[in-house]
């Protein structure tokens, strides 16, 4: 009884809907503080499913529309599917079906479902269409749909629902529309078209833009045309006109943006107020995978989907950054620092960038055959206290905190007229269709005969027929599975010609750069280290420091790392390790079992210094970017950056 009372108290809106294709089947839909509850009642049986608020990314009201120049008839046979489109309620200039007075509320959600792989999970798109047609005037139906839209958007945004607007007696449509919460500023998107295999534009167009549109997140895209374009942009521009920075590319463009922010005198404000997001289009994508892993999101099945959801959900998570000093420069790192084997693989495999992440596998074999060693000294400051660890049932280790641009031309998926006249299918997921073939034909209605599920990938419901007179088109939008949606018209694309004051890129080691950020607590790079540091001298196969769990999608480098644990995980492999053990190490990187290999040491530290022997040559990398070869030291600063998380 207490649970029932709690449900009644938390119910915000409630309505009964039905499906015209099935008799004796109704849905009682409730919007509560927990989510959207759909109770299916059919032939005496009842089943309920709830879509969590955390899985809902957006909703919008639409009206059925017809093609310009075509007449609409309530009983005209042979209507083509192209005529069965939807137009947003605010787009009054679009030709709409005047015989259909219904208002359609589309609710977009990405729910976690079990994958075909045993124990696997995946996020799949679910669209619930609520058709309000109880009244004979479109404005009255729109008011009902808008009331639901307002309540959903308030609950998703975690702001109070205006109770006075939820009453059916409240008839002010303008008040309902204007009360919807939402960030008015745009996202600033940097798109690197050459990341990884070089499909950044296509990826954003087909797979990221639709989700931003569903969530009604406006954005402004700038295409990077040269090295350090994004770095210069965030350094000189008024970046507070945007609400966040989204990088579409690999870890390289994230490195540019992070270091551009630290070249601003107001770096502290920028790092706090502008969350960083990343869409993984590069070869490594370590940061995107680490963020998803920290939030226990099913990343591997669809990395871009999970990363896009992190952007639209507007959640913020703090993240550690590491201050890195070399003889020539100071930079801030978010991922890793490498010397030896992995750094060699990263830099020398650049010639194979076109094959994507497989380049690392190919070059690993080459470096294993021609194994190199490096002479030098490694010093580090050990952590005094470590977080406790637990082991999940699947063997995965996790830790608990201890209490102590010339403007580009618009294609069909770009720009203001994006989907108003295109053939983009509303009830079809851009992401779900990647894994299965489709023939482009759609059934007239979804099959709801499967009693094991309340909803599948889409569900179209209508309000019950009321006694009062109602006009309704026989060929209305929900009588077909194919429907169409328009997108926010305020998103835009730019490139370098639109951005004055951004100079041509340099090699990232410009001596004129002024770097701000927190002051170092370490001795000078040339000074002697205190006795509290541990020193290891000799020959090394590799030394690699990481502060994220993953260096790439398939590189589970530091299983105990978290986004903001204040720890650098320093891995050392000395000379003398056998090739068999080294092969075991490389094969174990994908699962985290590499740490059990003989000759592999993983040490949690607060700071470290690497000093290669004078006169030797090799590669030193910071976040996959090559820096000058020589002494290098680093220290961690906890919770210095803010990232978007799912």
C-alpha cells in the first residue's frame, strides 16, 4: 500500500492510449518522477514497462504534413509514404495536413538491453509516439501534447515541474512552450576530418547530429584545417558564448583543446565552466572509452552512440590532469606519457593511419621482432595511500574511494533545411541499423503480438476516441511506420576562414606560447630530487604512465584507475624480459591481464621523472603526441578538468 501511495504522489501526468491495429488493447501511460510507465492491458492480461528518465534524451511535438502542391483528402486511396511526414508545431509555414488535427509527441530514449553476446549489454533507441487527438481543434491537442513535453523536459533536466501548468484547465499554450527548460547557448564542436580513417564528417552527419537534434541541443561546428587550429581557437576566442566544447576526432584534438585552454589567463574559469566532450573517431580513443568505463556504460558495442549520449545528458564529471615539463615546453596531459615500446608503436605506425586502430597491432609485431632497449633513469614519488579494491564477478578490478573552415556546403544532413524535406526515417534508428540489413520497406504498423515485451524499438499510441466531434485523416502520420522529423535550425558549420585571429598551426613547441595553470610543486627539471623519491637506473624496454583506465578502446592499461583518483599509474618493463613474456604482455592489454606477466611492474605514483641517457635517440609521447626527447617530469593535479559523461 505504501508503494502504491508513493506512485500516486509521484505521478505527474496520466493518460490512456490505444492502438488502432489491435482490438481490446490499451496503454495506461504515466509520467512519474522515475520515468515513463507504460502499462499494457490486453485480453485480461497486464504488463508494465518503465523507461527511466535517465534514458530519455528529448521529446518534441509535431504535426502531420503533406507535400506542397498536393491536396489532402480524408479518404483518398493510394497516398504515398512520402506524404506522411511530420512538421514541428512551430513551423507554421510548412504545408500540413489540415484534415488531421492530431498533435504528435515523440519521446526519444536509449535504453540498455541485453546483447546477443552472453552477459553483454547495449543501448538501443526506443521511440514512443503519443498521438493526442481527443479534440477537434489542433490547438487543443497541441496544448495537451505540450503539457507532457514540458513535464518530461523538466524531469529530465532535474528542475521543478511547474504544477500550475499541468492542470488541464490551464489553456495558455505560449506559457507551456516558453516554460520548457534548456540550454540556450550552443555547443562548440571541433571536427577533425582526418582523424583515424578520415571519416569524421560522415560520422558526425549520420550518427551524432541526429542525437543532438533529438535532444534539441544547438551546436556550431568548426572544421579543423591544420594542426593546432582548435588550440589557437580556444586560446583567442570568447569561448563563454558556448556551453561546452565537443571534439569529434581522436585524442589528438582533445590534447589541442586542453592545452589551448591553459594558454588563457582565465584558464581556471574555462576549465570549470566549459565541460569537455569527445566523439571517438580516431585510432586510439582512450579518453572516450575511459569515461564510459568509469560510468559502467556499454561502450564497445557502439562507441559513438554512448559518447553522443554523454553530450546530450548534460552530466558533468571531474577528471585529473597531469602537468608535464620538458626542456622546451610545458603541456597538460589527460591520458598518458610514454617512453619505449608503446611510444615507438604509437609514433612509427602513423604511416598506417588509414587502417584505423589495427595499425597498432601491425606495428606491435614489427617492434616485437626488432626489440629495442633504452638506457636512462626513472624516478618517482610513490603514493602514500591507495584506494581499496574489489573484484567483480567477471574478474574485472575496480576501486572504491577510501574514506581517509571556409563555410562548407550543406548536404542533406547538414544545415537549416536538414530533415524537413529529406528521406531520413523517424522511427528507424541510425545506430540500430548498423548491425542489420534493411530493405527500406516498412510495415503499415508495428507488430505488437509478442506478449513478452511491452515495447520494442518504437511504439505508437493514440488517445481514446472521445464523444465529441473529431476530424481525422485516414492517412495520418501514425498509420505508417515511416515518419520524418526536422532538426534545430540554429546549428551551423564554420571553418577557418570564418575565424579571424587564428594563425596557421605550428609544431606545438612554439617558444612564444605562454602557459598558465597550477604552479608546479616539483624541483626544477635540472635540479636534484629529494630522498623521498625512488630511483631506478638501467636499461628499459618501456616506461609508460597512465591516469585513465584505457589508452585505447582495446587497451585496458590501468584497471584500477579512475577519472579523478589523483594517481599516476607508472608501468615499468626493464631489459631482460623474454619475447614470450612481452608477447603475453601485449596480448593481455585488451583484458588487463598484462599486469600478471613476469617482468611487468605497475606502481601508483604522484609524480615521476624520466631521464634518457645523453646521446641516445628515441620517442617520448604525451597523449600520443611526440614531444622533444630528453628529460621529462610530470605531476598529477586532481579534478582539474570537467568532462561530459553519460
